[in-house]
C-alpha cells in the first residue's frame, strides 16, 4: 500500500535527517485493531478505552446478575452493566441489540430505563436500557436496590463509575424473543473536544477555553481530534492519554484553523443536501500508540503532518496556494539531484477497494464500492492493479468514496525530485508547495509538495518534493457510485392464530343413547405442524375467574379439515352461559395467539356458548347399596383393625406402608415415637408413626396415631390415620378417626374423609355412629339416628321439597300443598 494511503509524510530517500515526523506517525502497530470490536470485552486485563467522534462499541463487561420472580419463574430478570468509555461522552445516539438497530420508547421506567420497542410483546416490555454519560456523581439507585444483598458481588454506593460512561441493560426472560443472552452495541457521540477556532483568547471566536473542559463540545472534525491528542488528554486535572509536554504554542493557529475549516466544508450529495467533507469516529484503546491513532484520524481526512523546529503543521487534502514559482535555472546544477519518474510495478495502482464500519449494518465492516479507472488501466498496459485498505475511523459511506478517489489519484502522482536550492529557500517548510515551469522535464506550472527541507553546509537548502495536483481532491456528486446498505433486522415469525376455532354445545350420551352430561364441543384446524396440544380456558359469561384452564390433545392422525374435541366435567353446569377461548401449544418456543387476540396483543371477546340443560336423572341416582356398604365397611376396617395391623408391621418390618405398595417406593424416611406399660393382662400404650417415601410408583405420605388400653381381654382404643398418595395412576387422600370399645360387644363411632384416585368415583364423608347430633352449645338436636338398621330423621324440619327440575314435584310443608306433574 502506498504511503499516501496511511496519510504519513515520508521523506525522499536521501541520507539526510528528514524533518518529517516519520517515526511518530508510522502505522506499524503489530496488532492494531481492525475497526469496531464485534463483541463485548470481558476480563480484568483489557485496556481502558474511550470514544472520539461518532462511533460505536460493545463495551466492556462490568457486572451481571439475575433477580425477580414472575409467573412462578425464578430469576426472571437478567441485568448487565457495560462500560462504554473510560472518559465521559457527549451522547448516546443509538442502540443495537444482536446487530439490529432498536428504538427506545419515549418514557423511561423509573428504575430500569427506557424500554426497547422491538422487545415489547403483547403490551409487556421485555428489555430496557439505561445510559450514563460519565458525569454521574452517585451510584445507580436501581443497582443498589437489586444487588446490595443476597449476592457474592454486592453493588455498593461507592460504585459510581466516575468519569466512565456506562449502560445498564435489563432483559425479562422470554424464549420467543431471546434465544440466549442479548448482545449490545452502543452508538455514541464521543468525548467533548477543545476547538481552538471557538476560543476568543487563542485567535478564534467563542467560549471554548483550553483549561476549562466544561466549555468544550462534541466534535467529529478529525483535525480537531488530532489537535487534542497532540496536547494530551486529561481528566479531572490528571493526564490520561497522549503526549504530556506539547503546548498550544506549538500548534500555530492559522495553519490548524484553516485545515479544520477544510474538514467542515460542506460537500454536495447526489440526492441533494450536503454533509461535512471529512468526519471521523474511533474507539481509542490506551494501549494504542498515539501516533497510530493520529495516523487513523489523518487518514480520515487525507491529512499529513510535519514538525518544523518544534512546531506541528498539518495539511488536509489539496495543498494551499504555492509559496514560490521556479524554473530550471533556479536549480543549482553544481549540486547533486535525484529524480524518480515512476515507481516499480509493485507500487503502481489504478484501482482501490476498501472497507469501513457501516452504522446501518450494525457497525460491521462493509465493503465500499470498488473504484476502477479504465483510462489508468490503459496506461498500465491493460492491467488492473488495485490496492486494498481500511478506513477504520470513517463510518460514513460517501466520505469513504471520496477518500478512495483522492487516494487513488494521489498514487498516480509519481514524480519525486530532490535538488539543492539557494539559501532563500530557508523560509519555506514541509507541506508548502511550489510551482515549477521546466523545459527539461516538460512541466508547466506543475505543483510539488515539499516533503523535506534541510540546510546544506554552505547555507544552501536541500529540498525533497513530491508531485501533487490540487484537482485530485475535487469532488462532484456525479462521482458518487451508487451503493446500498442492508440494515440487520431480526425477522421473527408472526405469531400463529388458532385456525378454525369454534365452540358449540355438546351432549354426552350413554350406551343407550340417553343424555347424561352437558359439555362444550371445541373445533380447530387439523394437519398443522408443530402443534402439541390446544390450551382451553372457560369462564362463566360476565365473570373473570376461570372454571377450566387445561389442555386437550392435538390428534395428528386426523385428516379431516377440523378436529372436534369435547370437554366435559363437573366444572360445567347445565344451561349456563359460558365463554371460551383457545390457543395452540407448539412443541417449539414459537409464538401463538389466543383465539381472541390480535397480532399486536389486543384482546377481544371470547366465544360464547350455552351448555345443554341436561339434569341428573334416574340413572344418576341408581346406587348399588350393597356395593357401597361393602366398600364403606372395607374403608372403616382401614382405621379399625387396620391400625393395629399397621403397628405390628412397623414393629416387624419398620414400615406402615401396605404390602401391595411397598415395592413401588424405594426411598423412605420414618419418624416414630411410642410409650407403653403392661402388667399381666392390663396394658396401656401410645404409638405414633409418620412415614414418607418416593419411588417409580410416585410419592406417599402416611401417618397414624393410636391410644390403646386393655384389661381382662377387653380393649379400648382411639385411632387416627391419614394418607396422601401421588402416583401415575392417580392422586388420592384419606383421613379417618375412630373410637372403639370391645368388651364382648364391639361399639364404635367413626368419621371418615375419602378422595379416591379415580376421578370418576365420588368423594365421600362417612359417619359411622348410632346418633348424629348437632348442638348450638345449649340445645342438642339429634338430627339422625340409626334404629333397626334404618336411618331416621329426628327433630328435623323441612320447609319445601322439590324435584331436580324444580317444577315437576313439590311438597310445601309451610303452606300445606303437594304438587305432582303428570
């Protein structure tokens, strides 16, 4: 790559001490960064960094934590703290999430910051950004609230981040929006810079003062950036980066202000309007050599720099007017001369390709339109000879095209002369130009840039020069090559609605064709991919509480256009107006919509349906009394003799789990206590056992307590036994209390609660006693008694008895009347 492309002033090949600052501004870093960093930096050994001009950075990871519970999901929020610049910046102008430019909402959350519009789903925010520019004076109250306790790395009030610009990003868990932790890029207007043109005390006009950073402003002018770097950057009075001994007097105002103005000059654009001629943006690592950083800023504006007698001089783009015109006669022919008319083929170029950071494409490095010149290729025997470069500090597509054109034309200015002039050349400096009319070389008013000038022993001046053409830096909107940018967008698939959704009344018939239960018939589209089930919610019309919220299977074997599926259960009453909605449940994490939901999350009405008026009939009360009696007897035995058997089992085997269930439970824990005394045939004892177990058969928790007294072959006991089972075959629970005396005649009273595993079996409350008495504490009311095997109502009062439908049979005791519909 030719030296022009790195914007360095290289002296001619003379065995003289060139005054151009070659070493300081050589772009020779061994591992120089190649533009914007693609991912967040982690670890404690990364160098400090800061932003100049307009640039973006993923930042440096500083802190992360999870917190909060939503919908029974622990750690529902993920918060990350990212430092962006170790010097205060001017503004945050944009945020990228996973390379996609996002939009921040207008109203910030009081703690989390601004919501990200693209991560708003169904009216709920799932991502927030909070930004600090580096001028903050207290620690963030949000981090103090969430992370001061219960963490290995608490956030405390000393964590202010003084002088550091940082961002806080908070994401709420959502598998549809985040496949992993989000990655960020933050677009910034960098540190505020001193602009000498705005300082009335330094030759300019304005309020800027070198010793008062509070008066400085944001600038993307590359020569303003170089000016500040040469003076060194300080924060709060302490040196931070760059030279430490340069004074403002070493940067002559007239020269520097003129070149700054060149950068700010407006350039017409092809679609109308203007933009500044040269701008820049760069993330500077403090490990970067200052000369390398300055080199990138000079490259952004086709700039050159030289040191003359301790003073810094710059040139941007085209040269200033010639300081002298010469002819061949002014060259001292008595002294040596050199002339390089053209370089070798390896240093000859007629095209250029380049890459640059493109903001519209997530700040990734993008190829600019290649520039080729057919006329130049013809001069080079039809060979296409491009060179490639990077404009790492130019995130501006049109400016990159202008820079490429200038650089390419500059490489064609081959001629280099070194010669000796008279002593009156002493007043000229590197980066000045002279015009040359030369009969010997065929020049007419050709301009040359002075690259080096030095004293000879006899006071004559040795001059090195490089051909330069001011027209190389001209630009017309018609020179612009059409280009396009393709912003990175995350195209999430649209949420899937539930297709073919409808509801209708449903009647469950038995084998005789008789109506037995009311239900609701669901219909939805068949033969859809990635649907595991349909979630259904049912509520009574006009109410908000749900009577049903569950899933029905999605049958993939059905080839009809619609799948129909009834829902039936005790939660549905006859002749009631219900409202129903449904949603597909996918195997994947993709989004689906409720049947009453629009794409934007707006909720509409549920579908209404009235269940059939199917009441209980004769078949529903056809009770097998003998079977019930046998079942109740078996259940009562579980609390009577079953307790003594369980205690014996515990003494022998260490378990009270019934034998049929023991093999299903492999992990058991038992807690027990027991006391007892015995003398002859007199005995008294208390036993309590609690046992819990797990295994392939599920989980069981069972317990019993028994008070036992015996004498002369007669016994008295009080037993309490209870048990809960969770198993693949079902869930059951039972609780029983019995008091029993056996003195030759067994007498007992028992109370039993039973919820069986089979949901089709009824739940029961069983009372086994001769009398059932209700008392208010003063008067006893024996409401029921059992005499001669019959249940009798005693002292009960009935006001009105009706049939199930409320109309076909009525007995009214208060107004003596019997009505029966034929």
